[in-house]
């Protein structure tokens, strides 16, 4: 039956932003552009021409994004992209404020191998505005501790896991990216709708497009509330 969600899944929650010409991108990345390549009226069928970077919209970063010899997105094990998730509520942070290990204390005992960590900053409400670039970020120490706990997939509902500085590099560099990607992990950016997840341990899928040799790829991120 169409739309039927089999037991024991109670709900499927869309965690992805729609992609269009107004999709915000990291400063310097290619902007997204979508235009008809063919139309039913002229050609008898519709095909959309898509132009965008690998890090556009809701997407994953592979180690190759920061490491010359890092694994490409099509080389990574699929269990990095489909796993039970721990959602850390870190809402209330100010613009450009770091998320520290102390902020993760309420979920620290649930972190471990095979678990995905999602940081619920609430910053997705700023999608499409200038404020979206002023998001909170995971500091390097917290990222290193998350990795030390065995987590290899970390995501958030903001533009980048590290601080975004328009026209320059963050003062702390890209410490969170270095920690997660350096451990062979992946990063999910531009999630949305994390507040809709009710389960304490939802199964989350961020399976990427299989772009050969790529540093990352867009995903249709969903959570299965069980």
C-alpha cells in the first residue's frame, strides 16, 4: 500500500533541504543551478539540467574532502551512512559559539562504535538567510573526544561542522573536520527537522550518490523513528 510504514517503524522523517537555485552554499563553492534540458512540449519528455558542487545542500563529506589520500565517497563502507543515531540537543547557542564536550555530556554515555552523532543546533530555521552562515560549530576537543568514543559519522543542522568565516578561514582552522575525516569518518551537513525525531535511537540514512572519486555527495537524509 502506498505510504504504508511497516512495523516496527512508526514514522519516516525527512531531514533534507530541498535543492533549488536559492540553496545556500559554503563561501566559494559552486552555486546550484537547475534548468530544463528538455520539455514535454518540445521534446516529448522532461529532463532537468543540474549544475552544482559535491557539497551542495544536505550532503556528506568523505575523508578525501580534506585528505589528499583519504577515501573517496564511493569507497566508504555503507554502514557509515546507515546507523542508529544519537541526537544531542545543543540548541540555544549564540552565533559562532562553539559546541563543547560539556554540551555533549547528556549523551556521552550513548556514544560508541556503530553510532551516528547528530547535533541539533536548531540553526536550520535560518536556512536561506544571512544568519545561516553565523552558525555554532563543534570545537576540536569535542570532535576528538567523539572520535575517541568510536563514533565515525557526525552531522548537524548547519552549514559546516567547523565555524564559517566569510572571506577567510576559521581562527581554529578546521579542527572538527580534521578529527572526524582523519579517523576515516564522514560528516553530514545541512540537515533539517531534527526536532521531529522522537525516538531515543532512530535509525538514520544518509546514503550518498555514488559519485566516483568524489570528496562528498548530496544525500536524501531520513530518520526512521522506531
